[in-house]
C-alpha cells in the first residue's frame, strides 16, 4: 500500500523492480504500478527491523526457550494468541523495564512467557459413588463440552453434570475448552437386562 500521486490516496501497488537495503531500518527503493489507475512511479519505503523477543513456552510440566519477531512498535498483551515459529501460544506474562506488565511495545519487552495453545488441558473431577478422582483430557481450544455429554475420560465413560468456567458454574449448556476451569462428571453406570 503506497500513496499514488495520481489517485491522491493510499492504494495497492505492484512492485515492478527495486532493491532492499539498510542496517537500522529496512529501506525499499522501488518502481511501482498503481493497481487502481495504472500509474507507474518511484517510491522509497522505510520500516524498522523487527525485534527478536525471548519467549519461554510452557507445555504441561515442561518449559523451553524460543523467540518471537515483532515490529518495534507492535503492542503485545497478556492473553494475546500469537504464532511462535510453527506453534500457537497464548501470552501469560510480559516483562518490560524490569517489571511484569499487562501490555507493552515490543521494543520495551525483555521476556515473554506463554503456553502452547494448539491443545489445552481440560481438568475433570470424576465421581464414582462415594469417591472422586481427578483426570484430564487434551482438547482443541475451541472444542465445546456440554452438560449431558457422555465421553471417555481415562479408563471410564463419564457423563458431564456441571462445568466450572472463570466466573460461574454451568448446570445447563456448554463452554469452550479454553474457558473451562474444571468439568464435573459421574461415571456412567452400566445396566444389563
């Protein structure tokens, strides 16, 4: 997108020829053609080089280091979902200027913490007569669970009777895996005739 001297507005242009250079900034000198009116003109575009941020990615009980490239003025916030390499992560914490913050520009960030978000761990409390035990399943973040669903958890087939999300418990309806704090279920009783 470049401002066209004929159209007098920012329009989509095709790059016909050009060269890239610069150290602190990326500079693109090129000949471009306006997709709206067809006018050919010369332009120079400047962009700051991306900042590589160190990222600590958690998954289940392990953590590892990676990096994330962002434009210096891009703002990153806690709860943002971003691609880090080929993994989707959700930002859980940001360190900027020696303190934990909720959001910051990339140029001011020292470290980003996140957790892998292509799958989420959904905790279950499963009741069987007078005892309750904990289990979990891995699900896609947007997978939905509903009260009344029957599914296999561990070695048992269970029926969901309530779902706890951040601010309330659901006795009807459902929720996405990403929003679930805990699912409460009973083991399905098998009867024979």
